């Protein structure tokens, strides 16, 4: 049976509501586990992929991710050259390049993974501060934690992850890091957050 336009619109609305409330059916980038004996972190090899990104310069992570999120959400809602709407994906990553001192602004790159059906030729963003990023293969050490997160919790988890990696003799980039969030703000329970450190060699 053929769906009518109103039926398709209603089905898409239901899917959007489901994703917003429960973070359900979200597509994610492909990765493979790297052998690792530790129980308090994992190592992943992410495949090359395209992401839509925006850079926010700020002293605090919390308002920066909100600003970046809204720019990218506008893009997937059709603010692009093809007026194409795309499904939400996970995770939302933030690549943080800290400033040179405690009272300096950091460069925070917020990114959404481009859905697989748009990977080959993603729509071009309409806004100049949003761009398509071709991310190379990436190996990261990952620590996962629950609840609602913020900059302070991220730092606590990063310190724990860094200590575990040094304990195990792992070499990683100590200058920059990623945060990764998988859940809508409306999801109250069983939330998933991650911090990533880039593995070297």
C-alpha cells in the first residue's frame, strides 16, 4: 500500500518524537574494538566518515555545546543547499583544544555524524560557521559514564581515563580530547556519556 504525504509526515514526526524522548534508533559511525585487557576503559578504531561540524570559541564547555548543537540541528532540519532534512544521529562529539591558560578560551568543535545515506554527497550547510568535516580513521581510548554531564564531570572522567592509560603504558595525546553524548536532554534514565583520548601508535 502506498503511503500518502500526510502519512509520511506523521510517521516522520513519530520517529522524531521517539528519538527526542528516548534517543532510540539513532544511527552511529562504524568502529571496531581494539584488543585491550583493561576493564575501566575500551579502545576503538573508528572508520573514516563525514561529520557536520561547527567551531565555538568559549571558556566553558556547557554553553558552547548548546550553541554548537543548535547550529547543527538547524542544518539537519533543512538549513542546507538542498533543503534536506536528516535524522538525528549519535554521538554528538565535542573536540576540545584547550586554551593556553586557565582563563583563556578553548576551541570547541561540535559535530554530528552524517547519516549513511548522505555520506557520499552530504548537503552543503547554508551557514558559513557550519561545515562538512571528512574525519580520518581515528583510534581513541574511551571511558563511559552515566547521568547528566557537565564540564566538571568531563574533567573528572578524563583524569581517571588518563591515569588508567598511564598505568597501562598507553601513549595518548595529552593536549586535546573529545566528549561524546548519546542522549537527548529529555531522556532521564540510563544515559550514556563518554570521554575520548586519542591513542598514539
